[in-house]
């Protein structure tokens, strides 16, 4: 091999290694020599990350991402990316949080369904009927969220976003057979069966099925 060919091969190998190192750092699989922190997103929605109020990027659902920083500690804020309907309506409650203590280099911060003292859940609904149903969360109370979204007939694990989870929360379906179906506390009642014990920690997933 000529000296020129050898030189070209070395350049190509160097470029490939550099790209691989950057990729592994971004994926949280390699420690960077620069100050950094890692976001562990356990949610089933992406999250936007802000460092000292400057947008730094998005972390995919249930994934890790490394962020390089110029100095530390830094103030990190996250915001869950919500589903958006064709008419522009955002599904789910606003879900955002921040780490006020200051994040230091090398730290891994976890984003899950608990923000401070607030719990959130992610209903996933399977419909085994030939019914179309309007979806609502916390129906009949002051925190009711009825966005005008519909559960299709014969559908599997349809999600409508994250919602605040209270001791008397409910998931309610208003179906085109004239009937109302709910899980948790009956709409309009102050208390009832709590959904909290059945909500998956971390992801906030709550699976339900509308049976025939």
C-alpha cells in the first residue's frame, strides 16, 4: 500500500471513530471528558430538555441521552411532548418539572410519572366492541379533561397522553350506544375505587379493556 493510500485509510478510520464516539456519548453509553449529564426518560412520550432555560434537545420515550454542558451545576427543566390532534388541540395535561438543586457533571436524572408531589398516569385503552367512544379523564370533577378525542371501534392500546392522577381519578368513555363506562371513581362522586395501585411506576401506564 502506498503512503498516500495509507494516509487516506487513517483519515477514514479517524472520522469513523470520531462519529462513533459522538454517537455513544449522545446515547449515554460513553463517558465524555467534558462536563455532562444524562437524562433517563422512563415515560412513553418524548421530553424536551432545557438547560438554564435554553432548549437543548429532545429525549425519545424510554431512552437515555447525554447532554454536554460548559459549566456546572446547571438548572435543568423538562417538558413532556404532548399528542396534538388535527385541529391543534393538545392531548393530556401539561407535564413539566425542573431540578432546582442544580445538576452536576456526571449525574443521571430520571424523568418519570412522578413530579414532586404530583402523580401522572398514561391510560392505554383496548376496545373489543363495535363502538366509538369519546374519551375523558377525571370526569365530573374540577380537573376534568374532555378534549374531544375518540376511541375507535376494535382498537388496541390507544393512548391519549398523560394526566394528573388523584385518589379519586377516573377514565370515562361516552360511547355511541348511549352508555357511559368508567374505571376508578364514578364520575361526579367524591370518592371510590382508586386507580393509583394499578398504575405502573415509572411509565405511569394504566391498561384497561372495554369488553363486549
